[in-house]
C-alpha cells in the first residue's frame, strides 16, 4: 500500500508561496505599526498639554521657561514643573531636594532626575530613548522627543515674537487653536540635544542643545563639525545622523510630525505643509493669517 505524500518540489512551491505572502504583508504591517506609534505619540502629547492647562489653572501661566531669577524656574525645565500633573509628584519633590544641594547650572546633570527616563516625554516611535544614554561626550542623561517654542526671530536683528510656553492663555491673541505649544524633534544620533530635565537651552562647554525648548530663527550654538547655518527652516524632513536637524521640527514617523496646540488639540502635519505654515503658528501674537483644513 502506497502512503500519500508530497514531493520535495511541492514543498518548495508551498514554502515559496508562503514567503511571498509574508513579503507582501510586511509593508502593510510596518505601516500599521508606524500609524500605531504616531497615534500613541499624539496621545502622549495630548496628555502633556492637558497637564499644562491644569498647571495654568493653578499658577496663572503655562509652565515656565528660562526666565526670571527664581531658582526653581531658572534651573528646572518646564517638563519638571509638569511632573505633579502627570502623576510624578515624588519625582518633582526629588528634583527640589537635589536643587537645594546642587543648585549650580553645572551641577544639574548630577541630579537624579537627569538620569530618570520619563516615559510620557518619549515618543513610542523612538525606542532609543527608553533608557538612560550617554551622549558623544560621555555624559549620561535622559531625553525627550518634544521641544517647546519659546519664541521666533526672523530677519536681521529682529525683535523676539513670543511663543506660548510660559505665557498666559489670554496673551495668545492669535488664537489657542492656531498656536503651537510643543512639537516633535528627536535627539540626533550623537545625543548632543534633547535633555528633558535641566532648564538649559544650550550647554556651552561643550556646545550642546537645544534641549526641551528653543527660540527658533536665532544663531544656534553648533557642533563644530558640521557648521549649522542659521535658517528660517523650522519644519521639514530630518536624519538622526545630521546634527543640524536638531534645530527644526521633524519626527521619525515618516512624512511629517505631530504638533500639540495651546487649546489641547494635537495635529499631524505632512512636510508638504511647509515651514511657512508652522512658523506662523509658533507665536502668540504675530497676527499671521492661518487656514487649517
């Protein structure tokens, strides 16, 4: 009696068909995964802006930036100020304790918070930042995927037009639905930008930054190689291996980036939207006319 079976050729044909089906399905799987990361990132940014609104209710302004003589405001970033509002109150009081014993700017990187990853501040699409990392100078730190706009300068010796961070909502005369609070900007591969903890736009020796906030359109402190020239470009594609891309908004999602607005909404903008549109929404009282679909 002969047992039924399949030949080697038939086995190879089946394996080949299965391999083809898997290969055809991979782009769809990657797109779904990318969309899931983008959606999760939007959810986190929405939580951050919601926390900023509760902070505003309690303090009368959005979280502060590097302004004023108050030690807490001038040393700890706006992200630290939000910790009690994102269920991280113990981490906030730890920051205050460390500030008492290590108050100097040069000592902020020794604080416990500087080497504590805050999951809410890390886009799920950038798994690098899920752990404490050493930058190209060997200094350990924790990083964020998001950066706030302090203000905007454009043209030779222009006046600063303020951004929303650190301001009162009633000061946003351009409209809270048309004013960006934070946007995406992944740290470069060298990790010379993107610390979430210290309230330092730039660390001069060696030159690092911007970290969690930035005045767009100003002459940047740059890594000596390559030279990052001043540009009105505030939004466009970027690469982790290009350290100059740390001076504008972009993301690892592909095709664009998420932005959180002062009204609490979060929108994804394709790079085709252009820098002009994003620039118009970075200030609180520039008077620009903006139309959104």
